[in-house]
C-alpha cells in the first residue's frame, strides 16, 4: 500500500503564493505517476499537474506558468509551488498516485488540503 499526506494549504490573498507538500510512504517503488488534483465547490475534480517516472510532466492550461510540480526523492515528498494565485484557484487540493503506466485511474489519494484565495 501507499499513503499520501498533504499539507501546506491555507488562506492567501490574490497574487500570493503557497507551496503544498505531499509526503509519500509505503511501497513507493511501485508508483509510476504522481499528480495534484483539485476540486472546487460544485465542480468536478480536475488534474492540476502531474509527472511520470519517465520524467514527463504536464500541467492544466489554467495553471501553466504559475504552478510547478516537483519532487524530492530524499524525503519522499512531492511539491506543488503555486504562484500568482487567483480566487479561481480556491479548492481542495489532493495528491494522488498510480502504479500503472497504462491506466488513467489513480489508485492512491491523500485526504486533501484546502486552499482559499481571497480577492
């Protein structure tokens, strides 16, 4: 099994920055792809950013150039640096991971961390 624990959410003014962290534990060697998702009230969960074991990275169009996903293997942590935050970025942010390179379904999820951007 794999456990994901997010932290770093909070309240920030528009234009500000936050860095989310996701500590990964358990059978981390089975993981192929990791990503950050978000879900705003009344909306579906959406992919924000993700990277694969082969090094490929992708971002949602709305956050490209403002958000950066990164990892520190030494501490088994994945980060999401969020700059130039907008009220529309307000959501619960989830860290997720999947083990299969073929499936689009993420197998493991964190509990989520709330990000609120005030105007």
